[in-house]
C-alpha cells in the first residue's frame, strides 16, 4: 500500500508566487511610507535625498505631542485594567473546570473579537450617552479596556493551561494558603503570559482608531485621531514620520509579546 502523498501547501505549484504577491501587497505600502519619511523634500512621490527633518518637525508639533501623551496614558490604563480582568477571568475559567457556565464565559470573553469593531464603537457610544458618562479620556479608557480584554486573555490563558495544578498542591502541602500559593508560586510562572497579554492589549489600545473616534470627546484626541486629522489636509512626510514611529512601536511590542508567550519555565521547575 502506497503511503499517502504529502499535502504540504509549499509543494503546490504557484504557492510561492502567491505568497510573495500577498507579502508585497500587504507590506509594500508600509515600506514606502517608511522610506519617504526620510525624504528631504515635501513630496511623497519624488525622492529628494535623505533627511531627518520631518522627524524633528513631528517631535516639535504640539498637536502630535499632546495626542501621543493621551494615547500613552489611555493605553497604559486600559492595558493594566484589561490585563488584571483577563488574569482573573483566566484563573476562574481554567482553574475551575467544573464551573457550569465555563463555555459561556469563554464565549463572552472572546465576543469583542467576533463582533465588528464599528458595532462595538456604536454600542459603546450609545451606552455612555444613556448612562450619562461624559465623552473624553475616561470613556476611551473604559471602551478600550473592554475591547482589549480578549487580547490580553489569549496569552494568559494559554500560559495558564500549561501550568499543572500540582505546583499549587505542593505549596499547599507546605502550609501555604491560597494567596501565598498564588503570589509566590503561580504568579511568577504565569508572569510571562501576563506581560505578553499586557503588551498586546497596550498596542491594540495605542493603535485603535474606530472605537476612539466614536467615544472621544472634545480635547481627547489620540495619536491615530491626530494622524487622521492631518491626512485630511494632505499627505506630507511629517505624517509618514509619525506613522513610521507608530508602526515601529507596534512591531516591537508584538514581537516582545510573542517572545514572552513562548518563554519556557526555568530549569528545575
């Protein structure tokens, strides 16, 4: 009997060409933006020489400075709260497998990933108006926190799934109560997943535009909103410079999140 033929997609004719075409289509514009952010002249189509002039101009732009500070504060607050809630949810769902509503809770936690972001934005706006929460930095933080919970939950739950329960049982045998077992045993082992979830939630909040555009009030501009406002007046290398920096920060945080999520236990654990 002949062994089954390999179904590796890489062996199919044309797979490599399609892959390269997708990569160029997706990442080509990003490389163009990054390249022309160093353009000496104002044009975004004609190369006039290498210069850091537009980066200096972006750093000295008061609107960009204020928007960047707002984005960092909002992302830090939203990521912190989302990571805390996601950690608590992961502990409740994974460590209590007899919980009857376990599957329902998992579905509710992951619901923001399945609902279109525009629907989440409109629902958040309607909720804040009905409840009477003023639109501003606070409303953005609340909306981002809810939206970022599933992104923080994924690496935390994956990390917790790989930690066997006998670590906590051993701590209990050594007369440690549940709080000490969590603080001294489970939390240090879970920390790479927590940090990965925090970084992922932070960058999702930092880059968000749709939800922020709906729930932001006057004076609560974030960096994506500021970039959108600048684009409406015309593309310039200054916008390319800001976009390149935001892209660089996003790539760094995503890479660090992936590396932390793959971190193994120290030897001897």
